[in-house]
C-alpha cells in the first residue's frame, strides 16, 4: 500500500498567509502543490497526480464549490478526496459541500493538530481503497484468465469430438471447419451479434455427432441406400441430440437443437420430426443450408463434388422448399466470401 509520505496534497486558497501556514504544517510529511485560485487548481490537477485537495470555498471568479463540481464531473479526477477549508461555519455551506462530493471540512483559523489528523485519516482511507481496487483488479484478471482457459479447453474438446465423428465419412476434417465458417457468415448476415454468431458456428460443428451410431457399411456405402438402410441413417439427428441432452452449457444446448433439426426442411418434408417454417429453430435452418451446400461441393463415397456455381444454383432452386427463403437469399449474396472459405479449407 502507498506510504503517506508519497502522497501529494494540493493546497488551494487565494490568501497567501493561509497557504503559508498549511505549507509549514505539512511540508515535512507530504508532497505539496499550491494554487492561488480555482482555475489554476484545475490546471494543476490536469498535469499532476494529486491524492487529496484542501480547497478554500470563498475565492474570486471561481469559488471552491465550482472547482469541486468540475473535478467531480471529470472521471479522471472525481475520486480525489476534497476537504473544504473555510472561515464560514454555516451549516448550509457544509451541506452543499457534502452534496457536491467533499469528504470533510476544516474551519479557519486552523487547528494544526486537527488539520494533520483529518488529512492523515482521509489519505489512509484513500490509499486503502486504492490497494483494495488494485487487488480486485488482479483477482478479476486471474478469474478472466482462468475462464478463458476453461473456454478454450471446452472449445478444443468440442472441436475434437466433432472431428472424430466426421473422420468416419470424410476424407478430411475440413467439412466441420467450412460449415462452421459458413454458419458464422450467415448468422452475421441475419443480424445476429458477433457472440451469437460465434456460438452458432461452434455449436454447428456437432451437427452430425449422431453418425457415430451409424454402422460403417451404411455410412460409407458407395451406392444408394436401401429403404432399411436409409431408415437407420435418418436416426442420427435423434441420436446426436440425445448424446448432447442434459447439459447446462449454452453452446451444448444449442448444439443439441442443431443436431436434432439440421435435416428439417422449410416445407415440412424433412426429418426426424417434419417441422416446417419458423418452427425450425433459426440455428437449425442456418446449419441445414450450410451443411447441404458443403455436402454438394464435397466428394463423398457415393458422389463427386459439385462446382460452387452448380451448388449455388441448387440453393436458389430449393429456396422456399428445402431452405428458409430469406436465408437462401442471404447465403447467395455471401457467395464471394463462401468461395474464399472453400479455397482456404479445401476438400
């Protein structure tokens, strides 16, 4: 904690003899600054670190009340303790001073012992408060750092879990990364905040977690699935949502919704629950569109990759049936940014 001798006190009084008395009283204990009027006092505070101000009330041009008001209006100086010094013992003056933010009053003529005691008390209090604020700042930073570490760990676990699911039917893990980036772009284009968009991007990486429960002979089959095989494949949204159910994490809760609804269609012909329109959560509609686009432009065991141009055309054709029409239009407007992601994260 700061020692008292390192504190600087600003003495403000238009009467030189009063300043002289205070200087003689305090010079051996504290660092001192002097101002003979209100304007000079404000100028002094701008260029010096001041820990406490002894401020005369009755001064020409700008009285002590006005100086106090200006100091308290400024966020940089509002915490400096102000002790009014005055020959006026009027209760109204004291009340006004306290209302403006002064911490104490000293009445002239000075009682030296009283002056020293009051100054010491308020400087000790100020130093203690600053030490406490400093300690709280350190603690806050430690908490933030630990929170960041936990968030980073959570994100890494999510990404690894998502990649593990995708490795079973993808040549690389870039499908997850591309889709995540597409989802963030589209969420931002919808007007969602950076935080909300980032959450959708991360949660979307777990959309196909349920494929872990699909047998390899179905998941990796190069040809068309039979009706029975297709019925098994269509269970993966429900499986994924069950795997993610029961969490208190906002990201996992959103991931659960995406896993369950990313195969629902705008016209109600999707699965597993045949939801339609805005009954499908927004994040599910976003993930659906982005997942389909990336599936079209990716090589799969049963198909070659489409060109971006052909895939964008398909999105346009399916707006209002497969996809939310507003989202489809926004996605098409993002085509140049989508192509950049495709280039940076190739198949």
